[in-house]
């Protein structure tokens, strides 16, 4: 339960960043393609492809955070 709560908290913060920057940093069509790759891998019971697709998706999230934090530093100040 604690791990899931942590994931939900991080996801909520990431969702806010993505919604505020969708068109400039992470276009919706790219996100859909990333999620489709993950879904296809899961449907095909292909753990290697699923891991690769998830890694690509999470890497894109990290890139988004980096770009947005440089552009909108005030969003990330505690």
C-alpha cells in the first residue's frame, strides 16, 4: 500500500506537469503511442518488450521533467 501511494503521489505531480506542457514538450500523440506499445507488449505476454516500452516511456517523462524544470523553474521550488 505504501508503494502504491508513493506512485500515485508522483503520478499526480507528473500529470500536472504534463497537462501544463502537453503541446510544447510532450505531445499527446507521442504519449498515446508510448502507452500503446506498453499495452501491446502486455497483451502479447512479452515481458522484454513490456520492459523496453516502459523504460522508453519513463525516460520520456524524465526528459519532460528536465525540459520543464529548465523552462519553469518556479514550478519546482519547494
